[in-house]
């Protein structure tokens, strides 16, 4: 399959996945409305498991089964679509739940439809549908479609290990095989044009018409959908997280003894894990600072401002960002003074900025100004218990905001394979990149054990961070 054929096939598959995900997200949204507060954390935890499970681990776990059934032409495509739905539907659900209110409320759209219900022509119905998309609740689904399309159109790790046709895999392999940088950039023009033709209408529909006030993140209307929510979260969590982990753990158990006899394997894995965490943490910190600057004064209700242009380069995907960064840092005077690894960190920051802005917009919708004001008042109290309570409120609101802004970005950058493979210095390769390169040669017990260990490194750090958070909250409000 040529580059153009791979691009069109990837576009069709991405549109299919995004369109299929929208009604699923709608049903899950209804189901979440009736969930009690005591269960909500567990429900969200199950829903987010496939999204947080690294794609290279899922692709590696299912890769052997895909190869065994390769004679059935469509098996890998069907498996890839199902796994992608389980992986990206939670992201779309988060966008729908956290998006700000539209210009016309659901009640307003209902009144409009009631006023035109008698003798409504096809043209009027079409106009009402357009109003719902541009100014009603449909804007959230337009925005969600755009994000899901971008996520699947630029997907690399899962597509590469599942053996599906994709322009990103084709271009990455060609670049690794010696294709010139200029030729690689020229061939990226095709996917870029296809992406722009898809996103321009989405930006026109979703770029304006948001209200300045934000709706509650968790709406408590009981509209059904609970059974569908339960079935989906169990099936998606099992297929997208538990089964891959089980397969890797089962196969990797036999490799622990071999690795134990070679202690340098664990030392090397830990060093490579630290490389990935340092690069991920540094890039995430800069990306979130830029994202906070973008969201500082810009507001969706004011439309697009100059600050929003900072998002544009990252929307072209990690492969394009890596190619452009490679070209820029090969300029003679930049290459002379730029330290090793700067191109890697710069590309990661550019790629993470759109995700950082999305996180900031979501966290802004959870703002509680009255509670923050109360915390500031208590912090200035002469009573030590009140001061501790004030700091507890501050940490609960501001500390958690920083944690949940930075942690997802560190996670995504640590497991990035495209930018890190192309730009990381030879002595700073991250653990996921090295293991991904070995996965193309097949399965082994030792490789499975190392893969599980590479994923557990950031998980262990996250557990340590949560323990420190709990200590910080002790003595404040709970």
C-alpha cells in the first residue's frame, strides 16, 4: 500500500472510529448521570483504565494472536477498531462531561423544537440541526469528534504492533530505513492536507458559541443508561487493560528467573525508565506552564485569540512535530549551540501543549471560587487548626489541580514512542522505546517481564506521589 492509499485508509478508519464512538459516549453520559457519588470514583477508574494503558503494551499482548489469525484478512483491522474504541471513548466522555456550556441550553433547544413541531419542513429541521451543532449541546460532540479523529489519525504504537495499514507507520518505517528528511517532510504534505480538510469545518462549528459560565461536571439527572455503562466499562477494562496485563504477566513470569540471573537487565531498565521520567517530567512542566498562559485570559466565549495559535503545531501529531524539530535543529548555527536532547524536549513540549490546554479547560470547569476564598481566609487565621484547615482547602483545590495537570502529561510523554525514537540522544533512550524496538522480533518471556517492569516504574512513582498527597492533606479537610 502506497503512502496516499495508507493516508486515505487511515482517514476512513479514523472517521469510522470517531463516528461510532459518539453514540457510545452519549449512552455512557446518560449512565453517569445516575451514578451515586460514593460509586463515581470506581466507575471513572474502570472507564479510564483502557485510556491509561500504554498502547505498546496492548499491541504487544495481542500481537501474537493477530499474527496467528493473519490469514483472515480483516481480523487485525476489526481488533484494532475495537481496541481503539475502548481506548479513546473515555477521552471523548471526559470532553463531553468537562466542556463548558453552549450558547443555547438543552431547555432552549427543546423550546425551539416545540415551537416548530407542527408542520415543520425538512429545511426547518435541517436548520434546527445546524443550530444544535453550532450553538447547542451538539458543539460538545463536534469537539469530541475532532479530538477522537486526531487521536486515531495519528496513532502509531498500537497500529504498528497490530499490523494495520497506517500512514504514520509507513512514514516512520521509511524514515528509519533511510528516507531523507526533506523527502519525509514532502510526503507528510498528503496527511496534512487530509487532516486540515477534516478539521477546518470542526473548528468553524466548535470555535465559537460557548457561554462564559461553566456547567457542573457531574449532572445528577437520572436518564437511564446504567446497564449499558456497566457492560461497557467491564468489557473495555477487560479487553483494553486486564487481559493485556494478564497475558504479559503470565508470559513474563517465566522470564523473571532469567532476568534475576542477569542483574544488569533490571539496572538498565531502571536507568532507561529514569531517562523517560526525567524527559517526561521536564517537558510536562513546561507544557503545563504554557497551557496555563494560553488559558489565563483566553476564553472560549471570545473565540480564537492569538494565544490559541500555540496549540496548532502539536495538533499535527508527534511524527510531524519530530520531523520539523529534526529539520530545525539541523540548521548549522542552531546545531552548533543547542545541547544534546534539546530537540527531544522541545518536540515533546510542543506535542503536549494541546493536551495541557484540554486539561486546563477541564480543571477550570471544576473551579469553586467560594471554597478558595474560604481557604485564603482560614490561612490568615491566628488559630493553628484553622490555618491547617485553610492549607488543606488550598491543597485540595490548587495542589490537586497541579497534580492532575502534570501527571497525565508525564505519563503520555514517558510512553511516547515516535518523538523519543527519532530525537532522543543515544545515551538517553527511554525504556518503552528500547522495548518497542525489540517487540518487532517476536515474543519472549524476558521481553514480557521487562515490558511489565517498564510500565510499573511510573506506576510506582505515582503511588509514591499519592502517598505524599495523603500526608499533605492529613490535618486539613478530607
